[in-house]
C-alpha cells in the first residue's frame, strides 16, 4: 500500500451531551480519493472540522503527512497543505473574488524604490481569471463582492480557490449540493484533474452517482460513528444505502487500513 497522507485515531467530538463524533479511525493514502457518506447529522462535517482545526477535538489523534498535528484553525491547516471547501462557506462577504481566492496567501511584489512589499493586484486578478476558467464558472464581474453573488457562484469561487493551488490534501464538504447540473459537471472535472495530478481528496457527498463515478473508496458515517469502509469495486448503491440507514450494521468494519 502507498504512503499515508492522513490518519485519525479515536477522533472524538462532543458538544455538551451531543456525541457528534465518536472514535473515528480513518486512513487516507497519497493519491487516493475517498467519499464520506451518511445521513444528515451523522457527523461528517464535525469530522472535517476536527481535522482542520475549525474546532478543537474532545479527544483523539490526527496525523497529517507523517506528523501529529493540532491545527489552531483552517488557515493553519491550509498553511500545512490542507485545502478545504467547507459546507458553510468560509468566504469573506465584503471581499471580491480575487481577494477571497488569495485570502491568507496574498501575492506580493517588491517596490524597488523602498523597503516595502506591495500586494500584486494584477497578478492576483490574472490568476483569478485563470482559476475561474479552469472551473468553467462564469462570473460576470470578479470585482463584485461575494455578498452579491448567488449560492452557486459563491460555491464555485470556493472550489476555484481549492483547484488553483497545489495542496497535499483537498477536502470538499458537499461541494455540489447547491449547484446546477452544468456547474456540478465542472466541479466533477476539477475532482478528476486532482486525481490525475495525484492529489488526495476527501469528498463528502449525498450524490451516489457522483460518488460511484469519482472515488476509490467509500466511508459511511452513522450516528457519529464510522460504520463501513468499502472499496468501490466491492460495493454498490444499495449496499451503501443499507449502511447509511442502519439496515446493515458495521460489525465488519475494522478500521481503514
Ligand atoms: N456546534 C454544535 N453544537 C451542538 N451540536 C452540534 C454542533 N455542530 C453539530 N452538532 C450536532 O452534531 C451532529 C453531527 O452534525 P454534522 O457533523 O453537521 O452532521 P453531517 O455533516 O453529517 O450532516 C448533529 O447531531 C448536529 O446537530
Ligand atoms: Mg454536514
């Protein structure tokens, strides 16, 4: 088996009395694309938030790229090489598209006349146009602030951001839930490109067709626990739904090695 990029051991998050995530043991290999499926409230987004440091875990270990990590927030995780499209979008409402794409990693240039670095707006604008072209997303005016955009457009900006930087790991939490058919197809093309480039991905999705088209392996969450770890070729939609609903139990789940 190839090298491991991400591993969680006993990852647990309780919100007071709500046991949102319990003892999640998960492994992702370099280059691998894995889907996380599960009913609403199963703990999928909670899992992502503990890995990326959006929240601090109750207990457990996260090992990323060979090192135990404890990110203080999503920017910290991004700096380490994890690019995430969150379910509730982490876009800054008052900023325009280029500013959102480069938030936390602005391009600068030297002014040879002085000791200061300046933001390189021209480079950022050009990279933004290239990134959007890659996603096929049409946004009439990229100087529009995010708060004036539709849900689909906002989602596309977030995905363009993910696709335009090389990262060690990409996580997408229901990236196409708010998108139309055409935009969904574009996002799926981005995911295929990541696969070709050998970049690993965790994709949270309810879309069975999409999952079966795109990933190598499927993890099922139910009531805060991982109940199945299935290679795509060993399963089908009916089997997965049985795990999601609890018709089939996860007795045979033995960790995702
Ligand atoms: N900040 C929070 N405070 C209290 N309960 C929460 C919080 N966030 C999530 N939960 C609860 O944790 C459980 C898992 O939620 P979530 O991870 O969002 O599920 P999913 O992404 O699989 O739909 C749900 O019961 C949800 O209500
Ligand atoms: Mg969720």
